[in-house]
């Protein structure tokens, strides 16, 4: 009767490729939205080329977050400009 303990180890798959553009684009989507958006678009294109599902989802999430953040920034800039210089409508 052999009672040697089994040792389970985890090793990452060799065929799994990390999409660095998608990762950095997602991180920068919260900080610098324009650069994050550009990197996420590049990451999405690369994930389609490499068939990398994780990179694809991360890129799509980064594109959505960057787009919402950029639209909020543009709205705030226009709103502040109107409040400071007066409304051009009347």
C-alpha cells in the first residue's frame, strides 16, 4: 500500500497569450480616457487576430468605459464654457 501524498500544481497554459493593449487600455480608461480608448480599440483588433477571448471582453469593457467618460468630460467642458462666458442662445 503506497501512501504518498498527491501534489497538485497549477501551471498556466502555454497557448494563452496576454493582450497587453487590452489590459492597459482598460486601466487607462479610468484615468486618461482618450488613450485608454485608443489602446482598447487596438486590443480588440489584436484579440480578434489572436482569438483571445479574455482580451476581447476586456477591450469591449474598456471601450464602453472610455466612451462614457469622454462624453461626460466633453459635456462638462461645454457646460462650464457656457456658464463662464454666458449662453450664446440669447
